[in-house]
C-alpha cells in the first residue's frame, strides 16, 4: 500500500475508534479513490484497506453506495459512502 492509502486507512481507523469509544451505533464514512480507468475491472486496494481499518475498530459494513465523477482537472474519482454498524460483543 502506498503512503497516501496508508494515511487514509490510518485516519479511517482513528475516526472509527473515536466513534466506537463515543458509543455510536452507526458510522457513515465516505471513501474517495482516484479512478484511472473507469472501464477496467480491478481491485480497489486503497478502499479495501480503509474498510478493513474501520472493521478492525469494531464495526461491520452494512451497506454501501457508489458514485463516479470528474474533478475540475479532468480526473475521475470514485466515492463510496459506507454504512457501518457496531459489531455485537
């Protein structure tokens, strides 16, 4: 994993741990990944690492929605909005 994806995963894990410690039962998190070719099928390793970081903090992915868009510079981005629920202990 590259340093950018590593930093994103660390931040996602940190936020997830904070929400868990606050007693939240639902966590909604938006993940954004650069998309070099929207026509290709390929693993989204950066997103997977971030989701794993959230799940490691006591959450379970419940639902996900995806959107694709273009940036002002012409690049493409994928946004995933994920609903996590607190794991039962």
